[in-house]
């Protein structure tokens, strides 16, 4: 349950940061560094980041940002699938 709450919170934070950064880009205000936005995605907020990127049309054409975000999502999907497979999970969790 705690893990679910974490993912909900980190994805909401990612979406909020994308919204704020888009608003700031339009008004010429202080911007959130791209490394911060990508860092939140790496920490589990990639779904919220991608949804917000598309919804607010923010950083969709900016390269390499868009490609890096897509790479983070691909890596996280691969890791989730790998952990869902019993053989992979047993291999990763086996005592050394």
C-alpha cells in the first residue's frame, strides 16, 4: 500500500512540475531545470511526466529531453516486466 501511495505522489509531483514549468516558460519566469524533471521521472514519476508532457504540450519537441524521458519509461517498463517474471525475480533476489 505504501508503494502505491509513493507512486501516486511522485507521479502527481511530476505532473505538477511539468505544469508549473510550462506556465513559467510562457510568462518568462524561473524555470525548473531539465535534470530535475528527468530526476523525478527516474524516481518513479515517468508516467505522470509523460502524461503531463503530452497534455500541456511541454518539451515534446525538445531534444534530447524527449528521447531521454522515453528511454526512462522504456527502462522502467522493462524492469517491471523482468520483476514480474518469477525466474528473473528469483535470480535477482537469490542470496549471493
